[in-house]
C-alpha cells in the first residue's frame, strides 16, 4: 500500500525527519493560524461602537488587519511547507521574509491608528 499524504509535493521528497522536529513545525504553523485569527478579530473589533475612531481610521485599520491576517495565513502555509521540505531533503531552513513583511504592516497600522486617535482627541 502506498503512502498518500497531503501535500504530496512535500511528502514525496526525501525521508521522514525526526518526529519531534516535524511536530514542532506543525505547532509553528498553528501559531501562525492563531495569529491570523487574532488579527481577524481585531479587524472586527475596531468597528465596535465602544471604540471612538473616525470612520476612515476604523476602516483603514480594519483593512490593514484583514490584509495582515491574510498574509499570516499564506505565510503559515508557505513556511510550513518550506520547512518540512527542507527537513526532509537536508536543505537549509527557510528565511524570515513573511514575518518581516507582517511586522512592517503592523507597524504601519500602529502608527496610523495612533495618528487617528490623536486627531480625534484634538477635536
């Protein structure tokens, strides 16, 4: 009987790595997914009436949070796949690119919301 695991593009190459390493990679994937869910919840939360933000700030923050959540989901899959394949084939582990993009996006969000809160406070 052949071993049919998804995604076959990962599992067809090389040999099975140490189970602890593979499970650690899976936990990292799940941590990225939890982060995406938290960002999604933040996108919804900025539109709660208890938060007094200008509509343009709330909408902009919500859109940036949704974009960040999407990046986190895509990066979680990309990184899991690249790490699993690297472990199976003995190649170097992947770099830090997606996390850096997410960090820059969230920094822009923080600055934008801070400016929006200051504008509302000065009115």
